[in-house]
C-alpha cells in the first residue's frame, strides 16, 4: 500500500528546532512502513522543497493543498505525533473515503 504518514509540523507554534525534529519523526515512521513492504508518503517532505524554491512566503499556498492532494492518492494513513489541524485534515480525507487509518506502526500489516 501507499501509506501517508501524517503528523504535526508547525502545530502549537513550533519553533525551528521542533520543525526540524517533527519531519525526522515522520521519516522514522516512513522507514518502518517501507521495511514492512509499503510505499511511505509524507506531505511535508513533498511540500517543503517547493516552498523553499518559491519567492516570498508560499507556505499556506503549497503545504496543505499539496498534502491533501497526496492524501487522495494514497491507500491508507498512519497518524503520528500530537495535535495538528493539518494532519487531522489529512486523516479526515482517508476516513471519509473509507480508507484505513492507522495510529501506530504496529497496526500496519506487512505488504
């Protein structure tokens, strides 16, 4: 399965250190999914290089629209971390489509 890893990035007024640590947490979960035989997808990893390339502040323009478009293409979601309106919006897309929602890597079956 293609599984989106959804978790907080900027939630809770995250400072630069938290914004660096949070993708690392998502990447660790992605590696675990990969080792189970799945294709992990992380919206933050897709959006941040595009945002960095844009002139000016493109965060709101790119982050959630791109992440939600990716969610529509994936088969399931793994929701990790704490509170996050963005990650919850991604999760809602999966739930509305009747796709699997996992809250722990241990819930994900091997491919």
